């Protein structure tokens, strides 16, 4: 069978895996920066253990071509750590090894996936009083050196449920009760079995030495290889405030008995999801009230409100404004978008496109000047950016702060220090970071990344309010994420307050809006693999028809519609 692998021609023999083929082509050097981890064929990600031409495909009574190979015309693109899907496969492999190591060292411990924290991933541990980071690191190195092959095995869903129940993994067993397919895949090493809803590396030896494990509150941080230089471990910077907000969210999940998707499904079935909505919304209102209290106590005159895409910044700004009015303040909303530089004055990047996520698209000097003058009590004319013409315009809109005025400046870059004037009174500026830090897991070993929730939100919103297709939204997502990692996330820890804009209930609400859009995407679409990853999670979520319970001021309304702040 003729293949084209990374633009090299190769004649595959029956039974050869992609790993065997890449090895024969001399593509393994022992370096994470260059070694393939997985492969993409016709838009889908495959393990390197995948066999393009099986023995049975060339048997005398059968002459077939595997579906993926037929669709791709034999073209295979190998994925490395520098590819997003390659990093995902690497992380799943790391998860498997870490949970295996914890099982072997502390079998009575409860180890759960936490959140991404900068260049690391947080794991929570309970019931391991003698836990040692050094012991864990040594055990992981031992498992890596043993080079266990990581092959999937298909078993019946009933068998998987029974096996998980026998091993005390009731979170996984309960989740699989919602699985519609009669079969389920597992990865095994000895008696240990797990699955992470996506491809992994071919064996444990792929977890190179460019990682680290650090102690953290109630657990540990697994530090990933550096994205720009995968042969060395990333520099990890503590995110104390961010982790504290995540931990608070997990504690609320425990209190509401909604820590996993199966817990959420139970609440949907029982009708308890309505109470969950009311409590979530009350919690948000209490948080906005507390933030307003802090702003007023400090005497701040400006709130710089930042956050990544689809965090609910606009609704957050409006709800905060409402709470400030309770204090007798006169809040004024401003958008950093109005300080965009005229499109014709921006230079395209190496790809010929203008990076609209870049800080250089904002006239930082002008904004800094205006903010400084406003804080000094001067009158300032504020511009308006015309998105149709791509130009900044002036319509005589003047602003001057009085004793009760608080301006709320909303924008992706609002926490960037270049926007602040020199020698200003720091008490006059309050920095607020808004982001959905999702505390809901698929099961104890499988987290639902906050970026996943944001992508669901953005896809629904763009379709409902902007007429954008799923394909259009997903085609821009990687660019959006790169911009966030460069211009937003580095400043989140500098915020005075980090507000968690996620809700425990919204997956069951978003599913009704987004599932028909996702299932309509064809395998031939470039974004099909991304869609499959989204569908894999939503397949386990029970849909809830409870929109009538969600108040018009809810952050969730910003994405599903019916938000009162958007009405004229």
C-alpha cells in the first residue's frame, strides 16, 4: 500500500503500524521536539499503533482499504508535541502514567484531575497522608523506563461498568450508564485500566524527561514540557490566586453534590438542576456584590476588566455596574475596542493576516493618556471604533469623572500594564479578571477544560447572534487561543480579584443549543476532529430544558440569548 507520510513516500506492509513505519523512516531521534506522538489522517487523530493495512485486508477472500486511508488517499501527517493534538496525546499519556503510579504507591488514595495552571496541570489527592512528590517522580520514571505498550482494548460497556465498580471507580461506572454505545475502549497495564477520551502515545516511554512534578496544596502539579522548546521542562510560575478560585469552585461542587457529569445528570433526572441554577446564580450575584464592596472601600475610580474569549465579560461588566449603583455610584461602561488602531495602519504578520489579538492593535498610548487625564479629573473626548469602516471615529463624546463616577473598562487586554499611565495612584484602578474556571469533571480522571466550555459558548453565541457556522468559529479558535496565551493569561495573576464565570449547570443547557450544529458537521470538514472531541463529552451529558429558570441577567444568557443587557 502506497503511503505519503510527512511528504515521504512509503510502501506499507500488511500489519505494520504507523509507529513501525515512522521508525523505518528514521523519524525517531529520542527527542520530544522532533519525535512523532500521534497522526492525523483525513482530519482525524489516530494513535501511532494504528495499522494502515491489516493482514485481513489482503487476505484472498478480501481486498479492502481502511476507511480513513481511503478518504485520505494514503496521506498521513505525523503530529508532534508542537501540534495541539500532539500535546493532547502527550498529556493523556502523562495522565495514564500518573494515575497508574498513584495506584501502585497509594492504592487507597483518591486522586482527581484538577485544572490547567500555567504550564502545569493540578491533581488533587485525598487519603494519602504519606504522599511524597519524590516517590511519585521515581515511580513515574520507572513506568516510563518499562516502556509499557499503550493499546486500546474494546470491551462491552456492561463489562466496563462492572470492572470499574469492582475497583471502586464508581464515578466512571456511573458515567458509563449514560453511554449509548454497547462497547467501550480501555487501556491496560497489568490490572490497571483507564481511558481518557482521545488518542495516546504508543507506549509509556514517550513521556520524555522534560517534565517535572511539584508539590501543591492538597496534591501536586505536573509541569509540562516547554511548547517552544519541548526538550526542556517549562518554567512553572505559581498561580496562587487562580488555584484558590478553582479550589473554591471545587468546594462548591462538593457542597452542591455536583462534581462530575454523572452528578449533573442525576440532578437533571430528579429536577434538582433547577435548584442548582438558583444557587449558582445567587453565588454569582453575591460575588459581584463583594467585588463592588471592595471597589468602593478602596475608592477606585476605574475598573480594568479583562478575560479570554467567551468568558462573559460584557455581562460581568453590566452586573458589576448594577451592584455599584446599589452603592450610590454612577458607573460608565467603556470598551477597549474603541481604541483599536485603524485597520489600514496595521501590518500583516508572516502569514499575511492581521493578528487582531495582538496588543499592538490597540492605541495603548492614547488610552493610557486618556485614563491618566480622567483620573486627574480632566475632561476627555472618547473615540468610537467603526467596525464596518475599520476606522476610529470622533463624535464629540466627552467624559469627566465626578465624585460618584466609576468607569468599567472592558477588553481582552485590560490587565496589560502598558495601558496604565505612569505615576498614577494604584488605589484608583481596580483590576478584575473574568474567566470560566470549570470545576465540573467528566469523571475523577477526566477533566473538562475551561477552554472547552468557552468554545461551546462561543460556537453557540456566534451561530445564534452572528450567523457564523461551526466551521467558521472553529477555524479561528487556534488563533484566538494563541493570542490568549500570549496577551491575557500572563497577567491574570496580577488581578485584584479573579471572578469565576462558569456555572455547574450550563453544559446540560448548552447541549440543546449546540448538539444539532455539531452532529451536522461532515467527516470531510477540516474541523471534524475538533467536533468529535466536543461531541465525545456532550454524549455523556443529559440535556435539560430549563431555560425558563435562567434569569435574564445570567452570564449563560450572553451565549444562549435572552440577556436583558443586550436589549434596547
